[in-house]
C-alpha cells in the first residue's frame, strides 16, 4: 500500500510539472526510480506527439449547413397537422348538440305514480339484515378453515417433537 501512495505522489508531481527528484529525497527503492523514469518517458512521449489526423477544412461549413437544414425542416411543417384537433372538437360539439336536440324532441312518457306498500319496504330491510348477519361468516370462512389447518399442523409438530425426545 505504501508503494501505491509513493506512485501516486510521483504521478501527481508530474501532473503539476514539477521535478519529483528535486522535491522528494532520493528514492531508496529501485522500483520507485524505475517507475518515475517510465512515467516521465510516457509523459514526454504523450506531450511530444501531435495528432496525425487534421480536422477537415469544411467541417464547420458542413455542421452549420446541417443546423440550418434542420431549422428549415422544422419551419416548413405541413399546415394540415393542426386540422385533426379542431375537427375532433367540432365533431364532439355537433354530437352533443344532436343529443340535446333529440332528447328535447322526444316527449316524456307519463309515468304512473306508484305507491310502494309497507310490505315491500320491510322485505328489503329484512334481506339487508340477513346479509349483514351472513356476510361476515361467509367472508371469514376460508380464513377460519386455514387457521384450523395451521392449528392441526402445530399440534402434529409438537406431538412429533415430544415423541422424538429421549
């Protein structure tokens, strides 16, 4: 781990373009001296090499032409793209108007007033009371059955464990 720290210090000093040997005392370890020499050689080689590929002379012109073409294509959008939205709104308004006109024209049928008897109301109340009494038991029946199965499993497990004890 100490060598990693030393290598980091050498690399950081080269990044700051300082001479490591002047800042640091002579490296005791030959490995660190070799690392510094290799790193310095690599750094010099990278700084001295020039990229071989030159930028094309027309690069800026081509990029700007592409930007202008994109802007022009967005500016020349077809007019008919906005047509479906107002057409749909008009269709909905006409449909609502037609629906309102149709229901206004149909005369309302005269409904007979029906008197509900007291017995019909009591039947409804009796049915609702029966539902309130039966529904909880029907809803909890599967859970109760599962609890019974679970209880049986626990009892059988306890019996098995007690039987297996010496």
